[in-house]
C-alpha cells in the first residue's frame, strides 16, 4: 500500500460464519466475498477492506480462505484484519493475499504485536485500527511501533466537524470508516451553516458526507458502507467528487480528442486486447461521446455504425469490458484498449471475434507465460485424467513427499550444473526444476497467476 495523491473510495466488508455484510454489519449481501469484491473493483473501487469478525478458529480459517479467493479475483489491494491473536495470524492474512493487515489499537495484545509484526513483515504491511477517535492521541505511539496507516472509526456514521478537529491533530496517513452515505440528514442531524443537509444545500448526499473528511490532507480515503445496488457506482461517485474539486483516481486522457485523426465518419477505430493474455478480442469504433463515456465510467463504450447510437459493451449480455488502459498509436488514428473482459467478447459466444483462421504457419510458442500456462494446463489435465505410464501421474500417485524429494534433487542439480562453464546444462536443469515445481503447484492448487501477482506485489 503506497501513499496516493488522490482520495480512495474503498469497498468495505465484514465476514462472519460465511455471511458477508457491510464493514459495519448494517447491510447484508448475497453472494461470496470474492464476487462482491470483484464487482466493486471492476466498477472503480480502489481497494477492498475486509473485517474478519469470525466466531472461532474454524470460522477464522474460512475467512482466510475467502480472502485468498478474493485476492485471486481482484488486482486492487486488500486490507484485512480483525482477528489477530498472534503473529501467525498476521502472516495468514498476508499469505492469503492481503496487501496490509490492521491490528486493533483497542486490544493491548495487538498493540504489543505491532513492532514485532512491522519488523517481520515491513511497516507498509501493518496498520492500526482505532476503535474510536480518542485513540488518535496515541497515533504517534502506534506509528513508532511500525503502523504506517491509521484506520479511523468515528463515533457516528459520518465524521462531524468536532471529530475532524481530532483527526487533523493526528497528522498521519489515515483512512476513515464511513457509514451509509447520506444517512446524516435522514437521521435528523441538526443543520448548521457548516453542515447543511444534502437536500437543503442542493448537493448530493455523497458530497455532503465526504467533502469534509476529504478536505483533511491526512485522510487518504474512505471505507464505504454500500447497498447492494450501489456497488457499481464507484466511478459515478468519483465523477461527483471530481466535480467538487476532490481528486480521485479517474481516467484522464493525456491527449485531447481534437488531436485524434478520425475517419470520414468522425470515428476512431479501437483495437481491444485482454489485459492479461494480450489476446486481441475485437475491433470497434468510438465517436467523441463514446470516448468521453468510456473515460467517465471505466466501461468500454462504442459507437454503433449500423444503429447510429452509443452502446456499452455488455449492456445486454453482461459481458462488460472494464478499462485497464487506453493508448493512442503514433499516427493518432487508432486506439488500443487493454480491458478486463467479462465472459466472451464475441456475440457468437467465442472468447474473441478473431476465431476464423485463414492462413497459418506452424511456429514454436516462446512467450514465457503462455509456455508455462500450457505446461501447467497439461499437468492439471494429467491430475484430473490419469494416463497410464505418465511420469506426472507417477509423482501424483506417490504423493507430496515424492514430489518434494524430486524438487530438492532438481534444485541440487542446478547448483552442480552451475559449476560447469557450459550454460546448456544449467538451462536443462532449470527447465527440469520448473516442471517439478509446477507439479507441486498443481498438488497444492497454486496457479501461475497467483505466483506472478505475488512477484508483482514485491
């Protein structure tokens, strides 16, 4: 987790006995944590906050598993905690995929763990959860123990001016936990010139609730309580905040539309690629309105030449394309979009529109990720569908001890080969080691995507 120069909107969840609620427990959701988190992140959430409110050890392990599954689904950071009794619990959250772990400042046992956890895992991995703002007076203490971020829980759903004065004195990196946006006026809070209701001021409930805390430089972001129907509104929220002069992480074009070289119909072609596999998915066109809508919503929006109207990819099928990046070619006449594709890209049901091969020459695939993924796929297939005489099945049949023994032997072979001046032997031994490592990955249910994400996080 790194300091940002914009305010973050964070989707907050609480886990207990398989039930997923808002972080404050006020709203219950249908579905699994990974599904809810993925939906929020696809629609603009900057981070995921998970409060593990598990009832016992077995439930705690289930919460860890839910966080692990969620980390596989989302690219955005996960901030987790809530049930830390020993250093091992911090490690479990981090190994499950959390980018950082919060320790409860209201629990002395957690405070006692902060320095040890920060020394072991790094300050950037450790946060302090302040159960109420009175703990702000100890923020310097928590920071010296190694907490790099303070998570503030106001006494009320939305921080008041009085509470903000206390927040301002903390002068540390902070996140604010917010109740349901707009609830202040509904709760009958007294209107003042400093705190008008959304209705009387003509402002949206979102701005009315967030403009005060987001005006504090210490506050890096807000953990939100959202109704299920609001989970796709992060980009809309960010546009509201942007309109009020509050900087959030939105898509901004580095080149103005007026500089694009358009075709005779005033359109620019867009080549669409999967952001992970780099597979070309489709070709479509944008006019200025489609381009602006794409930037504002984070969903690929095109101009239909046949219908002469805008269309959001996936609006009817659910197969949305979420923007990861937009690039302009050297002639400024073509866009390249890297997207997260939900479902197949083609209306025929094919993953890509380019599925008809017209001509092809055999070649050897050397893209490292594709080579490893294909080899790993074969290993998984052998595990699911054993083949007589298969060495891979021999290893699976013998079990984990045999796999580990072979992995150790191959590692030793690399060391021995490294003493040989001929690099060919080293390449052979490394390839052998990687094969046995993939057998271990398959045995343990670890994917290449998880490995590459862990490397990227470092």
